[in-house]
């Protein structure tokens, strides 16, 4: 097996090479003056199972080269070409909210489905779609971050209280709390008028002396987390821990969050906040999919 | 008819709107924090012939959004979706020169052919392919820049001498010279040893008093033109005019060239050197293709 890593994520790539007993694929990449990509595969791919690890964070500048690489591996005789993308882009535009909007999740899924034999990702943003199979026509495996986060909480936070910022987050937070064998509370919003909303912890007494732990799938602007932490501080709780599966950190989000909380992410998007390892379940998913696709 | 212009080339877009008696399509575009494109078409496309003007200079960052836009126009009921790309990218990697190289012209052609009904471009780099039809499965029209360049020379350079930098350029230069009713000469290389090459004008006498005019399809590093101009200067000829169909101008190419020559390009790639208009033959090609595709 060969693992290619066109958009450098050397930490995860080397873990996958080790866990899958694979070899690192060797690529030559450069740009022509007009911005075109030059791409050459230096590894012998004939009859090899090939995996491309390509994080689809900032997808527009990466996707064309990714499709070219998949095409080249097939041209060079690869037996299979799989995609590992811990952050799967274009999952949020899953409905035409306004007339004329691009429902980008669909053409993006068609492009990847046409280029790869299978797909592995971590907690994609499944909101209106129940499963990737609704838009992806290739087999896929979704690695769940909840058990990895729960395990990290158990081994790093002695006395945690999981916090959901709103009722929408309850299902996810309660699931992580159960796996971590920890209590959880969801913030309550009380609306007294158009501009008079109070937010409170339902049981402040049992929260004292515990480390509040906020968990979210994507930290983008960080606004929800910042608001929530402000309320916890006002209630006199200790410094919070903010955990995200995918740390996008738009603009000043990271520096703002680290002022008020310890920020921790999974290694889905490479970032200095990465503390939660995702390589083992990704490697297991690749192995499962290779078995499935080899059978068919 | 609606003309969309996602990667701003307002000058050419407004010319095409006028020449094709079309309307400017209205687009809303922005980026999400993770780099995804948001795209919304504000024009009513139902049963409309739609044309996307998208220059594929720096293709990697533009292609995904271009494919999304084509998909959205179809979703919104467009009767046809055509592509006008004055600079067609990924034409140069037309052969596997080394093992493992991506022959990018082919997967790129497949992507565009899957998204559009037809394609109009200006002088694509056809080297090993005789025609776009070898790799593009949709109808296409190639606008020839030679007559436009010849016309520009006739109306701007009183006493021109067209210069070909080497024997490879002879066919192209002689064609422009014929159309411009002007003389031409091709530089002769005489090799006396590995490091002893002399370059000379075959008929220096008849070149005196004439303005040397260099013509090339792509000005990228500008190296060939700079070398040629150096030789013309050494031979005592007047300041040269350097004309390119596609002005890519890598690095310092433009400032280096303007030091020794007047630099002129067609409007294929928007640049301050643009002086040669390409809108009329592009509009005519679109009209031809609409007739062809409507018939089939």
C-alpha cells in the first residue's frame, strides 16, 4: 500500500504509513507561471492500493490537483485509489435556502465520487443528509470523534462537567458525557423580551469545583463558545476547556478563545491546538473499505 | 442570453453583453471561513442560453467554483451553458514526458467537457494535439489571434519588420506577416561549439529603418523575447515592439521587457499591456456554437 500526501500533513501521513504497514508515496509538485500544477508520481503504483491523504480545508485551491493525482495513480496502474480527508468540505450547503443558490455539496460529491474508490472522513457536517450515501456514490466510512474526545477528557480532566451551549447541542454533548462517564448540563435561554435574553446553568450548585468542558464539531468564528464561556465565568466557574473536532479558527477566533479557555482539537485540521489523535480509527476504516471494495 | 463573469474581467464581459445583445448575469460570491465558495445566481436562468466568461489563468483556484456555477445554472433551468475562456489552461502537459507524470490536459478536458455544452477560446497551445476535439468531447471554436494582431500592426506600426526568434516560430510569424502585408525575418543560430552560438539577422541591410515586431503566443518568463531583442539592439535596430497573445508575465518579465521594448498583448489575460481587442470574434464564435448545439 502507498500513502500520498499532496497537501502536507506529515504527522498524520506518517502515522497512517506505520499503522497500515504502507509506504509513503513520493510526489513531485510545482507550479507553472500561469498557476497550473505540475505533478509527477515517483513511486511505482502498478497493482498497488493507493490512499491519498488530503485535507479539504481550503478546498478550492486543492481539489483540482487532488483529482489530477487520483487520475494519474489510475493511469499508472493503481489497483485502488482511496481518499482520506479528515475534514470533508462542502457539506454545509445541503439545501437551496434561497433561489439560485449553489447546493455545492452535490457537485462536489459527484467530482470526488468519480475520482475515488472509497472515502474516509471524521464527523462530517451531516445536517440535512442522514448519511454520506445520499450524495456520495462511493463507499465511505465516517470516523466518530466522540469516543476519542471522551477518552481524552477522561485521561486529562479530573473532574469535568460537559457543557452544551444550547438545546441543539444536547444530543452530541450527552453522548460524549456518557462515553466519558461525566455529568453534563445544557445552558438554558430565558427570553423576557426582544433584547432581554438571560442564559443560565440549570444546576449551578453541582457545577462548582468542576472544570467546564465545551465540545463542538466545528470551531469556526468561535462566537458560540466565547458567549458560553462568558456566562460560565460570570457564574464563577473555573477556567473552561474548549474542545473542537474541526478547528477552523476564522480570523482571531483562536487567540480570543485561548484568552478565556484551554483550547483542544482533534488532529483533523493540522493546528497547534491538536491534542486528540485520529490516526488509528482512520487506518481501521481504510482497511475495512479495502476489504469491501476488493470483494465487489 | 445571460453572460456570467465569476472571475472579474469586466471589460470583456461588457463587450460580450453588447455584441451578443445579452444581459449581464448577476452573481453573489463569497468565501466561508474554511475556504469554501458560496455562490448564488440572482438572474432568472430558466430557458436561457447562459455563457460563463472565466479566464483560466491561475486555474487551480478558479476551476471548482466554475464547475459549481455551471451546475447551478443547469439546476436553475438554463437551456445551454457555454464557456468562454480566452486563455485555456492545462494545454501544455499533453504527453507523459517522464514516467508518473500527470498528463493534466486530459482530466482537465474531461471536467470541462462534463460541465459545459461548448467552449470558445483564443489560440490554445496546440502542440501535440491537432485540435481540441482530441481531448474535449464538447464542440469548440478557436478564435485565431493572428488576424487581430496583423490588423493592429497595420494600424499602429508604419514600417514594421516581423521577427521570428527561431525556426520554430517561422510558420506563425510568416502567417502574421502575410496578413499584415509586412516583411519578416527569422533569426539564424550558428553553432560553432558547445558554448559558442551566434545569432544573427539574415538580411540586416533591409532591416534598417524598420521597427522590429516580435510576436509570440505566450509571453511567460519573456526570456526568448529578451534574448532576441538584445540581438536586435546589438545590430543597431530601433526599439522593438513585443506582441503576445497571452501575457502571463512571470516574475519580473513585464518590467524587464518594457525596459527594452513596447509590450502589447491581446485582451485574453487582463493586463495593462492589453491593446488588441478579442471580443468580436469571440462573440461570433458563441453565436455559431449556439446554432450548432441548438440543431443537435
